[in-house]
């Protein structure tokens, strides 16, 4: 077979089948000499990185290369989908290289948030997932909050090494790297994509002053996040853009909340208490009696209860039920990956059912706020 053409920027095999996948190049450019993939093209010509995604197996293969390097690993996670976007197996793949955890999208939390407490929460959650980090930096790439700290931490922990940036899809990796490209003075001065023939890590290299690089790896797709299964046109409603407006409901047992037709919360047993729903303001919440919930869903899903829209319902996974027991005085969130979380405010405990699309990660966690 003829040798597959490779990108002159990053060395990846070129393809013209899927724009979201690594190595994409329009068919017309595929056979050109010195062809570069779309992502390298954008970095080179527009000073702009765009996201490329891979599945978990490909991603783990890519990550395997990091262990044999001497580098700083920057792991970007989405604060809104913390347990959904954390790469818990990261430690095994990066070897002895330090991991700096950059927590993005802090603009979504209320401005009165106790940031020290939040940072402790992040550290504890990461530890529970088996991830050891040298430091935690909180930021918002989109709103340019905390970015000085990001650059400072990069400089402080890098110590003359390459920087690998890893993260799941939609965590804001491109936004952050684009900000680095435009803010990081070293990068601004001369931005070219260097050629790394035969690289084992199919990733974009953004050169730094000292001959080292920032290496942008593809975003990993985790199928357990709601954001990976909704239709593209519903993503904007699902991903919050503005600070969350927590909605508090005083509920009696046997009452139900629908979050669009994406998930359903049943308060099955417990004393009257309040629950605070933290989801994007783009989604609507409907309250009903548990005994009416099935009927309401059958009659109104795809319409009053949406997203998903009626035309997408057939492609949407069936719901499964998760029964969760909230212990008294436990201060916990019911976390639904990619959708948000419901804080249980009662002190007397509760039994709840979450109905969510099959495969979506649903769990109890220490309350984030
Ligand atoms: P990538 O897939 O990780 O490269 O993520 P993108 O940079 O494409 O961002 C994914 C989505 O998150 C986009 O809708 C961004 O506008 C949004 N986003 C990125 N950074 C932030 C942030 O700091 N705050 C908020 N609220 N949204 C962000």
C-alpha cells in the first residue's frame, strides 16, 4: 500500500472523511506537498487552535507516549462537569511527570463562592479518583479570570520542559490554548508549527521560546457525559454560558422534577425538604407528582419536556433508574454528568430516584458549594 500522507505540521496521518477527527484536511489538499491538517492550518494561519476528538482507546494510546517524556502535564477539567471530565486513569500514563490541574469555567459559580473551599474540594475529589496533582489552578478561559495564575503556574512548574495539555471534549481546552497563544508573550512573538516527523503522539506542537513546546492533544470523548449524547443543536442549551441560577424546590416525598426530557428526579422517601437544581438556564424544569410522572413523560416528551426534540427522540438512549440514598447530615450533590447537579439540602436524609439516559454517569458526591 502507498504510504499515507502525513501532516507537515504535526506528523499525523491525513484524512478527509471527518472534520472533527485528527488529521482532517479537505480532499482537495490531501495530495499536496507539505499538506497540513486543519488544526495545524488554523494555528499557523489564524493563531487559533480548534478541538479535535478521539475515543478512549485512541486517547490512551496517545497518552502512553507521555510517560517516556520529561514534561509537565496540564490536565484541564470542566468545573461544571468535574467527575465527567476528569481523566482518572491519567496517573498511569504520565509516569513520573507532574500533573497540574487546571479547573476551567469557574465563571459559572456564584461570585460569592468560597474559592479556598472550592479548591480543597477539587483536591479531595481528584485524590478520590486516584489523581495526584502538583497544584490546582482555578480559572475561566472564556471570561479571562485567573489566567495570570495559569501562566504563572505553567512557568513555575515547567522548568524548561515541554507541556502536554490533556482534557476531555468541551472543557474549554481550545479556548484556553488560544488564550495562551495570544497572551503568552513567548508564543506571540513567533508562532509557527514545528515539524515533528514520525511523532508517536498525534498532537499539535506550539513552540516556546526555549525550544520546548506546548503540545495540544486531542480531546477525549467520554460517552458518560450528557454533552456527548445530545443533538448538536441542543448543546448550547445544555452547556451553561452564564453563571448558574440555582433553582430551589421545597418538595414533599413523591414529587418529581423533569429537567427537559434529559433526566427525571423523583423524591421517593423522606421528610419535606429542599433540593437545589444547578443546570444551564437554557433548560426548563417541570414539577409534578410522582404518580403522574410517567404519564406526563409519555405525553409531553419532545415538546413541553425537551430537549431532546421530538425528531431526535428515536436516537436518544432509553432511561435507566438510579436509586440513591442520601444519608442524614451528609451535604451531598446528586451529580448527573454533563447536565449539572442537584444539591440535597435536607438534614434528615432522603431516598431519590434519578432517571437518566442509559450510560450517563450519575452519582452522589460531596457538595461542591
Ligand atoms: P474544547 O473542546 O475543550 O476545546 O472546548 P472549547 O474551547 O471548544 O469550549 C467548549 C465550550 O465551552 C464552548 O462553548 C466554550 O465557549 C465554552 N467555554 C470555554 N471556556 C469557558 C469558560 O471559562 N466558561 C464558560 N462558561 N464556558 C467556557
